[in-house]
């Protein structure tokens, strides 16, 4: 099985569902160490993505991700908007015009997405940001693709690594983003952007399953 | 949560619409993409001045649009930076050909969104300079962090850079004076209560009846640490000391003293804080040349205040005194 | 109770002291007896304008002392009218020989204390006229009650009568225009939360999470009735309807629309209320010629607002537009 | 026994004590139907009276009351300041220069005080104000003086009638003062000024006992 535009649209639709369902939770994560808007931002952004997808259905996975990138960039705001916008844009570029994506292409795109986030936000691993979900996810995807993995295995590897990465932000002291203003007091809380990243990659599995 | 709103999702739309109705003589409101411009923008030959950021800090920024201050304000969702698709058209709308200065509070989201918008504007042939405001001494400043936040000093940067633009300074000169104000202003804040973001519905943090948050920002985020409640003089000393020592204020310095309310604190209390701050500055031998007391950059209905001190030079004082005609700050006209 | 104060008993002293320090260019503060006068008082040949009342309504009244508005403000204890031994010397201090107008909000305490002071001033040879403000439609007005309260309309009376005094109107003329404003303005308020008087230490009334008080005054006193929380448009309609029908506003009327915050409500919410009020007035065919939105007469940190409508004639509009230079209201200068 | 300046000073001192002790209670009475300041106002006023008495000890009961009147007028503010000021001033005038006051003189002074309050505030009986304490008190004092009463009996009659009058304000709907703004909602609360009036007249008994 390869990933086609139907998968991409299903993925983005499931992202929108996940953001709607987890809106309150993501707000709650953003409350103690941020400004209580991450769930609202992500929900607003992905609802707008749904509308755009309905207005002008894309024909390739890359087109679907590009449309997502532009929409998130213009509707999310805050830190997450440009970061996710860049991530989806880099992944879209990696997919190019291909009608279908294979395991290697998928892993490359996930790594490109991660690199985009790092280039944009200048955070390193351990800074308690979404990078802490994306770096292990992209690396696990690469490893799975290098192995005998099919696309589903690559997606599962990425999702599981992202979730573990998000959980692992709990004890960290933030050095980037709003949580950094709290210094030591940021420890003991999960990073909301890492949490939403894990939701996005989990949705990618659901869309392929 | 009890608020004078209709729907958490329409707060910014309706508030900006009401603002436009109330100040139709001063501003034009673009509903979608959302931004507010000075009625007579673009002003021929003048450098355009644009600021923006999350909503919830009113009167910042729309309240400062008008002669002698901003040409455009770009409001995001509550506490969420606006997006490039708002910032770009606002930038284009106020560009008279002399270029546009973006005044950006130093938050990751604001920085990234304004950065993108500036790139897009440059691509369309508009020269953009960006002045970052990062005056909050409560936050550690280092290469390895997100850096200091932009808080109270923003109002002073907007006023003084706005006056420079109005008198006809070049793009680089307006940006330079903005940077100079930013380098000479420091701020520190305290919260006596949290605020409630409309779409969140619960207070942004918890404070016991006898606790306050020191080093608070303007986004309902918790501060640096909680301490037991103190009296106004004690709190003022706590806020002012790091501001003055970081600025290196010494005898003979001339300053602007700005006591800002976070939105839910009575003006009378701000004057009690002002009184003590003025005493401390006098003890240090500094002269308070100009003052500003009131709710100028807020965090919804948060109770608390911030104290900003700006070290003045003659040019800054002159620009501060220059006429300004906006909804929230007006003199000389 | 968490407040930026040092001691409940020194709140007014220290706040007024801070006010005097921050606005030394505009006012002179007398510490004991406590009153605030315009820096250049008495202004030769000009009728003096004095107002006062309990503290806790800041910026009222000291914030309105200056050119084009009040010559003196006399602050009482929090929510307690000042005493004749303050009002009398303030009256004498601003009398240039042209007489003094007292603007008095219609509360028993204020009426009695100002009445005594006026008698004493007359005895010292100063002509005094008193303008009573009683614009609150929430309160039943009859011979057998204390009558309507003076609330939001007070600010408008002070501005317009102040402009009349500044342009050189006679004592009777200034009082007459003050009365005319009062006759043409009505106000109604709502509270979303109570306030806490510093010396009392507990909130002035209780409201459940889903309740609001309709017909609230500015002294933390309960309103006319509690109702379940409504959205901003619903609340606005409820406040505006009695104001408009009591005033008899009809198509073609020109009005000033004043949305006032009670101290603890974000400006953004006041603009949401303003938006709806402007819509309703437009539907009725009235023209909003002038607007005022902000915290101008408050009840400490109470959350809520009041809506005032003033039916304008050309002279009132002109006087409203006349230059004013005070700490809280400034334009044209 | 007749009432002399020592009694007057004791009375005013006991008033000050009563106001300090009942400050919080009077504030609490003023909270639901007023603006939470009556106890603060009365306490501030009578503390100032104490200072004045110490500064310039009066030589007659009338002088003591006149000094009290002027002090309350200049220190209390609000409605209570001018009303009590007038009451004490009228009583002082009724006492005149006398060194000692007899039952008839006392009753006359109490009636003058009541009349002063009515003249100043224009409230009638049943309007739920301090008049509802002073009217029965003055009338009871008159009756006691007309009978075989000595000064103590007159003071006791006044105090008891004032207390009953204050209690009787509970069910009334206010028509004067701040409580009138509440309309029907003012019923079910004691009028704070009637309550402080009862305290003042109770102190007069204590000072004579
Ligand atoms: N410099 C950065 N690099 C990578 N991710 C970042 C950076 N700054 C913030 N983030 C991510 O953004 C998330 C916050 O997003 P959001 O709440 O929507 O924006 P804001 O912080 O502007 O309110 C954080 O939880 C973090 O994961
Ligand atoms: N017109 C009046 N006549 C007599 N007493 C009055 C009148 N108005 C108010 N009072 C008395 O004054 C008391 C309130 O005093 P206080 O709280 O000190 O002043 P304020 O009402 O100005 O806050 C009321 O409880 C009532 O007894
Ligand atoms: Mg956030
Ligand atoms: Mg945000
Ligand atoms: Mg009072
Ligand atoms: Mg009272």
C-alpha cells in the first residue's frame, strides 16, 4: 500500500476531529505554562483546513499538505501557526507532485517537516517544544523505512515515537516558547505543542489503517 | 466566567467593530482580514508604523492608531499573535512608499508571524524594518531562551517612534529611535488575580487569597514566582528594584515613569503605586520628567500592575511631548 | 481582599498624593483639608467649577480638574461624601469673584454636605449655584424618595459646564447649561461582580456565577434586581431601553453615547456593548454624534458598565468639543 | 441627680467606644442596603471627637455637644455626618450655657435633636432612617420627664425606645437615603443609622449610671 491523496484528506480530516475533541485538553495543557490558547488555535486552524479541502479538493498528497500549510499559516496565529505551517509546507515540497508516496518518501517528508520546525523556531531537542515530538518521530520513521517497513509501519513508528517524545517533555525545563518565562516552574507539565504533534501523527495512522 | 460578550469566538470581531464605530473619525476597520488603519493612511511621504499582537491587551494596539502614533494595528485572537495574511495587507495599506516599521513584542508567535509578513511585504517591494520590544526584566535574557517579553515598554516605543515618523524621519531613523526607546526601558509586573481567556473559560492560573504573582506578563501566564501578599509600597519596591538596577539608573538620570494597570485594578491603586515609585526615584536622585498612569497595556480583567521606567534623553522627551491623536492617548491636538 | 494599598485608612490620602505627583503640571493638592485645585486657580474672571463626592470612582473627580473642566475636586472617604470643611476652602480657593458652581451627585450625604458648604460660602460672600445630577433611570424618582442618583451623566455635566465656564459664561449661565445637560442625559448600569470597599474588606453584595445585578449604582450598592446572566447584546438592550424611553429619544435626535466601565471590565467588552448600543440607536433613527467609551466613573474594581445617552443640541456639541486638559480627559490642547 | 459636663464627656467617650466596638457590625448593616461605610464613618467621627475633647476640655454639657456637632460635621461625611451634626448642634443649643441639665431640659434637647434630623433630612417616620429611632426616643423621653422621672429614667426611656425603633425598621421599605434605591429589596434589613442612634442613646445611660 502507498499513500495517496485520499489518505491525505482522511488524515487532515482526522486531524481536525482530533483537534476538536482535544481542544479543551490542549487549552488546559497551555494554561499552567502558556496562555491557554493552543487548543483554540489548533481547532480554529484545522476547521479552516476542512473548509478549504471542501472548497478545492486537492489532487495529490503534496497539494493537500500545501493547502494545509497555507491555511494553518493564515488561521492559527501564535507560535504554532508558523511552525506547523512550515512543517506542512516542507513535507508538501518533499512529496512534490507524486500521486503516491512510498515509505522512503514518507520518512523523508517527516524529516523535512521536523527540519522546518527547527529552522523556524531554533529550538533544540530538550527545549520542551514540539521539536521533542518531531525529532524522535522523524528518526523512528526513517529507521522503519530503512527496515522492511511499509507505509503503515512507518506511520506507526512515527506516531509512537511522537507520543513518547511528548510524554518525555513532562519533566523538562522549557528554554523556548512561552513556557520558558516560567523557568524551573515549567517542569512537571507536558508541552502542548508536543502533545498536538503527537495527535497529528496518530491521526496519520488512523487515516492509513 | 462572566463577561460582557456574546460568544467567545466573536469577541475580537465585535469588539473591533465597536471600536471602529466609536472612533470612525480616527480609524478605518478592515473586517477580513482584520486590521485597523489610520483614517488618512497612507500618509504621503511618511514612514508607516504598524504594530499588532494578540487581543486582550486593549487599548493596545488599535487604541494607538492615529496621528503621531501608529498607522495600523493588527489584532490577533485573544492572546494569539495575528497571522501574515492580516499583517501583509495592513502593511501594504499604510505604505506611502517610504517603507513600514513593524513594532513587534518579543514572543515566539509574534516574531514568526511578523517575520513571514515582512518577507512577503519585501517581496512585494515594500521596505520593512522591525523593532522588537523586549523590556520585561522578569524574564531571563539569553541566547538559549526565547528572550525577554515585550510588555509595558511597547506603548512608549509606539508613541516615540510614532512621533518620529510623523515629523518625517526616514525608515531607518524611525526604526533606530524605536530601538533606542526599547534599549532604555525596563518593566516588571505583578498580578493580584488571574484573568480568564474567553475561549478557555477558566482563570489562567490559581492564586490563594494571600498570594500574588511576581514577574507576570500580559498573557495571563503565570509569573516568575508566587509570594505572600504585601502592601503596595512593598510590592512597588519589589517591582522597581530590578527595573532600576537593570537599567542602571543613577543620580541625575531623567526618566519617564509609567505605572500601568493590568485591566482590573482601580486607578486609585495605581496612583498609590505611583506615589511610592516616585519616592524611590527621588531617593535615587533621578528626576521624573514625564509620567503615565493608567490602563494602557492590559491582560483582560487581570488585577495588578506593571512599572516601566524609560531613561529619557532630550530627543525622546521632545518626541514624547509631540502631538498625538488616538483613541487612547491624546494631547497637543 | 487583595488590593494595591498600604492601609485601608490611608487609601485616599496616598492615592491623591500620587495623583498630585503624577499631574503636578495640572493640579495643586491640598492635603488637609483634602482637595485638588487647578494649578492656575482662581482663573481671573472665570466662574469656578467644583465637584466632589466619595472616593472610589476614579478618575472622577480629580481626574477632571484642569482647563475646560473643573477648577476643584473634593474627595471624601471611599464612597462617603466629603465634608463642608473640605468643600468650603476649596470653594474659596477657586473663587475669582465670579462665583462658584457646585456639581453635586444626588445622594443624601452629598446633598447635605454641599448644602452646608454652600451656605457657609455664601456667608463669606461667595455666590454659589448648585447643579444636581440625577440621571439614573434605575431609581424611582418621586417627592417621597431620595430621588434618582447621579451616575454617568456627571462626567458629561462636568465637561460641558466646564467648557461654558471656560468660555466666560456667567454664574447663572454655567449653572443653567449644567442643568440642561442633566435634564437631557439618562443612565443605567449593570454589575457582573461586586466591589470591596477597603475599610469593609468584604464584597458589597453577593452574586452567583450566573447572576448579574441590573440597575446598579456606583457605590457597590445592590441594584434594582438580579437576573440570570445574559449575553452582551441582551444586557445592552436591557440597559438602553429604559434610558431611551425615559429620554423619549426618537428619529432625528442627535445624541452622545457614553459606555462607561465600572473599573474591572476590559475595554474590549465595553466596545462590544458600544457596538450593540450604536446598532439600536441607528435602528431608532437617532444619530450618534459623539462617543465616549472607557472607565470614566467607576466603582472600584467592580465588573460591569453603564450606558448613558445625552440628547445633544448644537451648543452642547460645541461645548463638548471645546478644548479640555485634565488628567483623564484631554483634547484640543 | 442632674447631668453635668462630666456626664457629657463620659457619654461621648462611651459613644466612641461603642462605635469602635460596633464598627464592623454597622458596616455589615450598611452593606446589603447601603454602601458599607456607616461603621467606618461613625468610628472615624467619634475618634475625632475624643481627640477634640482631650485638646480643649469643655466646661458645660452644651459646649461638649457643640464641639461634638462640629467635629462630626467635619469628619463623618456621608448622610450621617450632617444629620448627627445637626442633632448634636440642636441639643447643644437647647442645653445653652447651663452647667447642669434637668429631666425637662434633657427631654427638650432630645426633641430638638430629633427635629434637627427631620429638618435636615426631610424623612418621615417609617421611611426607614435614623428618624425611626429618634422620634420614639424623644417622645418617650418627654413622657418620662413629664412623669415623675429623674434624668436616669429619662435616658433609659429614650434608649429603650430608640432600640425598639431601630429593630422596628427591619421590615420597612426605605423611602429615604441610599436604601431607598433598592425599593422592596430594602425590607428585611435594619437601618444602620437607626442602629447607631440606639447605640448613642444607650451610651448616654451608661454614662449616667
Ligand atoms: N521556538 C520554538 N520552537 C518549536 N516549537 C515552539 C517554539 N516556541 C513555541 N513552540 C511550540 O508552540 C507551542 C505553543 O503554541 P501556541 O500556544 O499555539 O502559541 P503561543 O505560544 O503563541 O500561544 C508550544 O507548546 C511549543 O510546542
Ligand atoms: N434623609 C434622611 N433622613 C434621616 N436619616 C437619613 C436620611 N438619609 C440617610 N439617613 C440615615 O443615614 C444612614 C446612612 O449613613 P451613612 O452610611 O454614614 O451615609 P451614606 O448613606 O452617605 O453612606 C442611614 O442608615 C439612615 O439612617
Ligand atoms: Mg499558547
Ligand atoms: Mg498565544
Ligand atoms: Mg457613603
Ligand atoms: Mg453608607
